[in-house]
C-alpha cells in the first residue's frame, strides 16, 4: 500500500505595503471593521458605526506622508492583515490594526503588533500610542494583555461622512500606550 503525502506550504510574511496595495488594503480594512463581513470576526465596529472605515483617497493620503508606514501581512501573495504606523515625535502611533475577519484569533494580529514594536525600536522611539473606541472593552483588554496601558487621556469620536455613529452610547477614544 502506498500513501501520497500532500505538502502545502503557505508563504507568510510581513513587509512594508506599497502604493499598488491600496485597493487590497481598502477592501481588507473595510471588511474587518464595517458591514456584514466584519461580523465574522471579533473586532467588528458594525454595531457602533456605519459607512466605510477608509477609502482610496484616505489611503492614498496616508502613503503620501513620509512619517507613515503601513505593514502588510501576506499569505501566498494575498494581504490578510495590516497596520498603520505613524511617527509622532518620540512615539509611534499605531492605528487600523486589521486582520481578515475569517482569520482573526489566529495570531496574525499579535505578529503585526510585535513587528510594529520592532519598527518603533528601529526608529529609536520610546513608546507606541494608540486610540481605541472606549466601548470596545474586548479589544482594550486584548491590548492590555499585550502590555498597553490606559493613560487616562480621552478624545471625542469624530463624526464624518465616513464614520456614521449608530450606537446609542456616546463614543470617545481612549489612549493606550506601551513603553519600549
């Protein structure tokens, strides 16, 4: 009796996103934060906000600023995760940490977070700071498990044509920080 082994290797890597990645990044970010597809993951904001999380114009503007870096997590040449990193003085601002809804809770977010910390250290920055919507308790707890602390700073959530609040609770950002 002969057995055939089927070996499938998945090539995964974290690299700097490029301008040509913009359409895929916009699709990924919107799928993870808003709408029906986002409800497959645990990081959805669909119960709080309607509209898109980002669009091609915003993403293009992000790429035009040299203080911004977007890291992408690819598997077999498909972008399945990303994170926005912004140099702000002695800190790195971390935003839009995104993992494809079907793949959330598989360690991709943790790997992107670790790579963001490596990026900050390579720039000689002393800490990473981020904002999280205050009612996102499960997400705040996840960041705290990864060493981030609530620094007590709050900021009103911005209303816009993209970010349409559907939550009955008033939304605000809380600031989390991790020293490096």
